[in-house]
């Protein structure tokens, strides 16, 4: 260790201390830590198997490390390193001016149909099969890992009338004034990849870059200011880069950082337009939700969070049990399959 350059020793000597480092420094440090080899983000190929449990190694897994990232890192593209030598890209706090963070574009050949419920809807169907899990009230922040299926594990048809089947995996919830927000990932039939998407106030925003199928991504959805929410997506893009994309939505009334009278949710669904059909042949397999945390900001502005357990759960619903199956591990981990 004494033969290493002083700046590397300083980076590592503080135990689990995590620091922000420039990309150039992280590359040099990786060379020392990996014995002269550089691990590229583009080398990661997630499995699309239904039983996949692998987490993208470039995303944070250790909750202590994640807490350090969330409390100290600023900006959208972040390379940080822990004392263990693990190179991490993760979302951190979104402290840049919000007008610099918004990435909005209309993506062709995708169907913008996340169901625009503005309150907890009746436990019935009408817009396609889904699995819904929602929280008790009092929460304004959620983070989770979730598998994006691809290849032989997903089949939909964004362009086939009349139902335009589209696979979605998303979070969001309902504000104190019953204004709903959906925030997560939308599948493209044409490209077999996933786009970060949000729906608020009846308007869909779909962002670039797009993310590869067959990987675990990291989603975070949270209130950034009164009547303003943010979706952060971390994973491997279709160009092989490890990236975080953020979408900021303002003007959503009843959304506050303390989570008062608010509920959050997670959804696995094949959305449909113009009614509902369970005979289209579409399917989505192996959507694995895990390592889910949920929280709120206290009166001093500090984030208070915990794992999503049974005491945080307000309810669940499948539409319907004949076409939606769940391998339930606990309130914070399950794998969802939909077969039409």
C-alpha cells in the first residue's frame, strides 16, 4: 500500500468514505485497483432469464455506500469509488438547477398510455393487466432495483390497433390533492429497449437515452420541492454507457417533501388503449423488484427512509390473477409475470 501514490491512499484510508472524483481520476484509480485492467460499462450484459437475480455491478448495492452517495454527490453523471475499490455510478442528490436537469423528447413508435389515474383507483381493470403495490400515506421518496425484461421474456406490440399493448415498469403515486404521477420505464417493441417516462397532469414525457433490456436498473422517484417531483434512472444505455437520466415534473399539486397525505406505488403492467383484452398474446416475464426503500423528509429537511416492509404497505392488487402471477418473497421483494 505504501508504494501506491499518495492520492490513492488518501482516497481509501477513510474506511467506507465515498468521495466524488473526476472521470479521469477514476480511470487511473481503477487501473491501480484492478491490476492494470479497465472494466468498461459496455461490457455488462444482463441476463434476460426469468430467474435473473444479478444486479448490475456498476450500480450501488451496499446500502451504506448508497447512503453516502445520496448525501454527498451532485450532478447527473457520477463516478465514485468506495474503500472496497468498487467503482459506482449512481444517482445521488439532484441539486443542480432543475432547468438544467430536464431531458425531454418525444420518442417515435412508442405508445404513451401509462394509465392517468389521479387518485388510488378502484381495484378493477379497464386499461390492461397489472400488478399494483401501494404504500400507506406519509411518504415522498422511493428507490428500487427492478429487472427490465427483454428478448424472449417480453412480447408486446406498440403499433397494433386497437389495444396497442405496451409493457411498463414504473413507480409514482398520488399527492394530497389526488393528483397522480407515474414515473418509470416504457418498453419499445421495435427496438426492444426501455425509455424513462413520466405522466403528470395528463402529459407524457419520454426521455433519452434509452436503456438496454435484460438488466437491473436503479429507479428513484421523490419530491424535490413543493409541487415538483423527479424521476432518476440509473443503468446501462443502448450505447453501452452507465448513465443516470432525470426527468423533473413541476406543477403537480399536493406533492410535498414531508409526504403528508400522500401515497407511493410500484406498477408492473401491459398498458392498453381503447378498452382491454386478455387474449392478445402479449407477455412480460421476470420483473424482479428488490432492495426497495421508502421515506420522507422531516422538518429539518433530512431524508428519513427505511426498507419497504409490510408496515409500509397500504395494499396490493392484481388485474387479474388468471393473467398476473407473483413470486412473493416479502413486501420489498417480488417477481411479477404477466401472460395474456
